[in-house]
C-alpha cells in the first residue's frame, strides 16, 4: 500500500498537518502581488469560496494547451469594502506527436491575480504607496451584491497574459528571473527566496 494512502487513512493526533504553512505561502505570494501591482487592501476578512477552471488561449510553440484553476476570494478590513482576488494554479497539457494525442494536465505555475478594471471596490489612491486602494465600507458594495461574470472574464484575460509573459520570459532567461517581472512562480516556496 502506498504511504500516501496510509497517511490519509491515519486519523491520530500524530499526523502532521501542513495547512497553515500552505496558507502562509499563499499569503506571502498575495503580499508580493499587492506590491507588484500597487494595490492596497487589508486581509482581515479573507474568504475564498468558489473554484473554477478556465481554458486559456495561449499556446506554447509546441502547441501545448493551458488552463487556469482559480479560487475567488474577497478580502478587506472591517472599514473597507471587499476586494476580489484569485489564487491561481496554471495547468499545462502537452501534445504528443508520436501518437497524435494529448497528455495529462500537469500543474506548472502559480500566481495571485487581482482584477483591476472589474473590481468594483477599487479606487485610485492619493498616496504614493499604492495606485489603487479599497473603498470605505460605507461607499462600496458587498461581494454578494456583485455580478461576478465580468470579474471571471477579466481573470481569464489576465491569466492568459500572465502565462504568456511567464513562458516568454522563461525562454529568454532560462528560468532565472524575478517575480516582479512575471508575477508567477513554479513553487510557492519561491516567494520566500531572495
């Protein structure tokens, strides 16, 4: 029996749990993305609730297909209107010419995407630290009052651009490049590297 099956089956107190570490890594990536795109909002009320998979138009030079699995989240302080962002995991499927079939989907890169145009509670900032900030709680609309179709469409466009930017840069720099330029990582641990 595989060790992973045994580990899943084991329900004792001795089983290790890495969920807090995973949350910390995503949070670190979110902070890097907020800095990268100059958007300011608090993470006090941070709720993710729906995951969708969207096909992307971008194709590699080998005609590999890409899609993004994204979890929508709304975050903001008690004094702020909620801001939407996505935790994204890009997946790649290679085309094998020898038998003219597609391979399996495999995880490739991860990113946080903060929609700007369709995020109804973002406004231009007067501070030098951020270009956009959250509206005040009394000025904004709640996440349940928002039609999310436009936000998901913008995510798909941004994800397409992000995966293209990552692979264009990857080809030029052979994998040695900074997060600030491409906004994506291969491993969540990369957010902790200097």
